[in-house]
């Protein structure tokens, strides 16, 4: 039986392991998404510069994220790290309130930043390559069923769950949220100030999702709340484009 390392060493190992999990997932997705998307276009499944290709790339990206998550859990022998259960009626209420609450917070943050003469950068995921109506409509479902759950499996399940084995709830949530916010920096366009403002908002959103995971011990709750939050954004963009 392996012994638990001393507490300071265990904390360093947990932070390092969490950071590695994020880098590993990003590496796998970035290395494999484009080649598999190109294979799909070469087979005639989708065409270049179309909405179908853009949505497919999103699905492939998060599909590879999921493969990386499963691989990390298998390699590190931590298959029970990501807690998943069928949502209860109470969980469903938390998902609904959490999703709308996240959207309300973001809207309020944008208003406050606007009053200060500031704004956030733009996430490239909301910029359609083709028909915006079709893209936004498809992304409602993709966000709810794929993007939110997979991101939360990584940041709340793997990262926060791993940190929770060495830290109390608050530092675990804050560190996982910081990693969650920083990852979005590469996907946001704008001035440095606008990009970091986006990261700051994402960190707070991540902390709320972390609280949901800590409270329910079920990654589907923050996953679906996150997906609902993203879906509401796309619904609003769809409304504006009609």
C-alpha cells in the first residue's frame, strides 16, 4: 500500500497534477482537432468555410478534450475523481437557477464595466463563419449537451476534485477557477485589458460553478448549468440575428 506523502509535498503534487491535466487536455485537443476536421472535409462530410465545419470543429475539440480527460484518469488511476450521478429534482432546480444566475452575473458585470469605460474581449466561439442563424441555433444544443459538461468534467471534476484531496474547499475552488479563466485567454480577441477583463469574469463564473460542484458532488450539475449559461447566450445572439 502506497503511503500518502507529507502534506506540503502532497499539495505541490496536486497542484502540479491539476495543471498537467489542463495542459494535457489542451495539447490533445489542439493537436488532433484540425487534422480530424481536415479528414472530414477530404471525405466530403463537410465543406470548407461553412457553418457545418465550424460546429464540427467544436464537437471534435470537446470530443478530444473528453478523450484526454478519460486518458488522464486512467493513467493517473483516479477513475473515481469525476463524480457523476443522475440529477435529482433539487439538482435540476440548481441547474436552472445556476445557469440563469451565471447569465445575469455576466450581464451585470458588463454593465458595471461599461460604466467604468471598460469592456471585455470577444470569445471567438461566438463569431460564426457562415450563416449566423444556423450556427447560433446549433450551438444552443452543442453548448448545453457537450461544451458545458465536458469543460466541467475537466475543471470541476478533474482539477477541483484533485485539488480537493489536498486542500479545503475555498482554495480548491479558487485555483480551479483561476485555471478555468486563464484557459479562456487564448480564445478571446481584443486589447490586453479587454482580454484580462474577460478572464476575470470567467474566474468568477468558474467559482460559482465550483460551489455547485462542492455542494452537490455531481459534475452534471455545474456541467448542465454551464451549458445552460452558454445556451442562453446563443439564444440571445440568435434573437439579435433574426
